[in-house]
C-alpha cells in the first residue's frame, strides 16, 4: 500500500465536526462523515491523496481587537 501523505484536515475549510458519535468527522466538500480523518478515507477510497485541502482563514482581527481576533472584555470601553 502506498504511503499516506499526512494532511492537516482540522485546518482545512472543508473539515467539519458532525457531533455524531458514530461518525464524528466529516468533509463538507466530499459530503461524507466517518470515524477516520477525511484524508485517510479519501486515500483509501480513491487511492490518491486528497487535493482539496484549503487552509481555513484565521479569525482575522482588526485594530479594535488588537489584531489577534480576540476582544478584551476587561477594557472599560465595552462597559
């Protein structure tokens, strides 16, 4: 069997948590859910590495929240 190229599914924009105990992981693009990480299932099913990986956009941020995407609710301007 070919070596499986490890793909960080949890950082992919298509990855989803299904909240189904029998199949907790899924892929929105390929529309499936499974107990396996999606890249493993894609490799097992097609024999090819997943090519659909797209990095999630980070939380972003702006000047108001210090650029890190988090608000400081201890700041008096919110109260």
